C-alpha cells in the first residue's frame, strides 16, 4: 500500500509535507532559536536576522512560538484519529457480526453523535472536564467517530455477503477467522482514506480551538494561538498571520492530498468516500480561522 | 447405491416478506445416494438455490427433515453446524467463480482455507492443495497467482478444487457452467464427468436442462417451490410427465431446431421478395 502511494506524485508530496510536520512536532521545540515565552521590548518587530518571522505584541519570537506550538497541534490531531479509530472503526466492523442488539444500539448512538454540534460540544465538555487539549480532542475524536463507524460498517457489509465469505462459512470458519482473513483487508483502505481526511480536520479543530483560547492556557504557544494574537494587530503587521496560516493550510492540504492518493492507490474501494466529507457544524467559522 | 449421503423430506421454507410470507419451498423431498449424480432443474425463483442453502444450513427450514450422511441435522445449533462443516462432508461450488474467490488472496490461500479452518498444518495443507490441483488438471504454478490473473475456466476449476480438497462425499454445484463460454462449458462438463467417476455424489443445480441431461443419473424438476418430477434423467428427457418439464424439454435449443428456424425464415424471405 505504502509503495503504491509513493508511486503517485501526490502521495510523495503529501507524505513529504506530513513527514516535515511530524519532524517539526518532535524536534521543533528543541530547535526553536529563542524561548517561546520570553518577552522583549521589541514589540511587533518586522522580520529580521534576529527574529526571522518578527515578534508579536509582547515581543516574543514568532518563529520560536510556531516551532514550539507544533507538537501540541500534531499530538491533538493524532489523538483525534486514534480515538475515532477505536471508538468508530472497530465497532463498525463488529456491528455486522455481534448480533442485532449490538447493531441497533451502536447505530442509534452514532445517530446521536452525528446530531451533536461539533465545536460547541467540545467547548461545553472542556468547561465540564477542565480546560485542556486532551479533553477537547477526546470529544472531537468521539464526534468524528461516526464517520469511521459508517465507513467500516459499509465496507464490512459489502464483504460479509460475498460468496467467498459464505464459502468460508460453509467450511466452518469462525467470525474471528472471517474478519481476520477476509474482512480486515477490504476495510482498511477506505478507513485509511477517512483517516487521512480526519487528520486534516483534526488539525483545523485544534487550530480553531486554540484560536478561540480553548484547550491551552494563554502563554503556551500553538499555531491557532499565534494566529489569534496576530489577528489582533493586523493594522500594524498585515503580513503576520501568513506564517501560521500557511503552516495550518499546508498540513491540512497534505492530509487531503494523502487521502486522495490513498483512494487512488486502493482502487474502487474508497472512491465514494471523498464525496462524503465529515459533517462539521462549525465549518464556516473554522474556515475563517 | 445403497447408503444415502443426503436425504431431504417434506422440506418447507418460508421467507418473511413485507405484508406476508413467501413460500420458497413446499414439502420438497430429494435424496442422493453415495456416488450418485442428481440434476436439480428449475427456473429463477423456483427454489433451487434455497434448497441448496437449506441443506448447507445457511437457511432454516420451517418444516421437514434433512439428513446428511446418516446424521439428522434439522435441529442443529450454530455450534453443531460449525462442527459438521469442519468435517467437510458437504461442499458447495458457487455460481460465480470470480466472486467466490477472495480477490486479495492467492490461489493457494483460497485452496487451503477449508483445511486450515479444520486445524490442519499449513505444510500438509499445501501438499493436499498440490494434489487436488493436479486432480482438476491445473498447473501448480497457478498457486501463487491472484484470482484476477486467471481465466474464467481456470477459476472455475480452482473453485471446484477447493470443494474437493476436504474429500467431500457430496458436492453441490450451483450453475457450474453457466458463467463459462461454450467451449469452456464443454471442457468443464467433461471434467465434472470424470469427477463423478471418483465416487463423489454430485448435485447439479441449473436452469438449463441441456447442460445437466448428459451427466445426471437422475433429474429433479423444481417448479414454484415444489418438486414436480424426480426420475431417471433419460425418462425426464424422453418422456416428461409434468407440464413444466415438457416445456423445458421443448424449449431446449438445439442446432437441429435452429436449422429449422433458419429454413422457415429463409422461406419467408423468399416469398416476400
């Protein structure tokens, strides 16, 4: 699969960008040229040899803040995806096999989750569980899990009725055997497509939440937080928001590109998926961010 | 021809449909002796696939009895069915040889699957796969190919080979030749005829009397869920007793009748010109 994705130009570009972002997340805080929290008297300075991307309204180095903030942003997106996989994809496959009661209950739960507004719910839960990125991402993961449930379930249903699965049943195969041998391989490609897409959504959500000041305490640097600070001083530094925007956009774009590449590499299996973007009730506001 | 591999009597199957029930089978009876070849003929919706699926335990009968190799299986639980299936006594060959092979698994993996499910060691299973591949007349080189890389005729043989690998006493074949072109059809029938000599009981399910008449010992005709005829193949073809079987025999296309049709058409063409 990876080889086939790498064979596509789009796949190489996407993986390249994402690898850079991951490296930033791991080493960014270490290579930050200055302390991201240190203030100076150089308020709102233009880019210079000393401050490559200038300083913000408290005189903090923007480059250092962006580098330091990347870890939080990436971790948040990863948490969303892991959560969605465990809560969404696994029950999605099992819903076909664990009997009518399990199927009915999970389907109704999924319907309920779909009905909840995304960002608002995350805000409400952080108010309840305490302000923190892990709490916020837990909620977001929970709310995107219906997509994974649906994708996994649809792919499983398509396979479960196929003659080769019936042939295995006639040979006396157990459910575990059938899932392991026949179902899993067919369900993974469409899930991988959804995964790449959701990672993009995860980045946007982390950025939006931190932009709104939810999930992190103010001095801690994040991409969304840097962007929010820059927007407040647009009249002094109209170019300042560009750096965090480009960072967020490039990452999300790479995720979507990877989703496309995965879809192309896996053939028809995931083709219908790209049309079914995840529901996102706070969509318009997030795009502004 | 003494012992019965399969004995079905008074089988009723209802499907629940919106606003009522659908009778798929009405007190159908059929028995297959060891080594016998039986053709089950019927049109679409006549219940022939339901009959096969009920015998395999995929559909629960409303009434009636099914005995497989002397074992009454009618009231079997899921667990009992699984245990019975793992003995590999009854095998089934699906209608569509492409879709009944997992496209992601090599021929070898598909072939040995029933054996691995039984708990047989992988190395032994591969040896048996080679043996059964030889029996259906295929090159052992095909073992590492994917189903998509094989021709229709080869896939058909692979599917039959998978059914034979457990040394079954009864193989049910659902439209074994209808997905093949005519040259492959002749070859497949020839090959199935040889299989018959191996002593395995065969049940051919088909809508086409012509493809079964030449190979079956006995023919059962299903019409609207009922077995309307169950007699030696020769009798059914030469002297059909039920109205529907008469229609089947009449409608079987032959080259002779095609020649008559052409002659009639030509005659008409001459008169109009």
